[in-house]
């Protein structure tokens, strides 16, 4: 999945402190995730780095042990 495929209702969060707070809440310790998108239904997507270029790879995040899914 790419940034351009994320639902239009998603909110971008790129402030490092806010991203870290969400990641800690999910129980994920990954310093590579620099920005996240949260949709109205609560789905969370993460990207490497904090600039959401349209072709950048996106990972669906969750509390699963293998959190990074290539949806």
C-alpha cells in the first residue's frame, strides 16, 4: 500500500512526540516510524520518516506481534 491509497478521511500526525505517544499506546517500539495516519474508523497507518510522499510505502499498524502489514 502507498500513501496515495490511504483513505481520504485520514489525519496525518507527524510531530515526533505525538507519533511516539501513539506508538507507545499500541505497544510498538519502532524508531523508523516517523509519521502516522489515523482514519475515522481507527485504522492506523505508519510510514518511515515523516514526509508522506504519495509513492511512499505504508504499513498498517496494530497490536499484533507482527504489526507491519503490507495491505
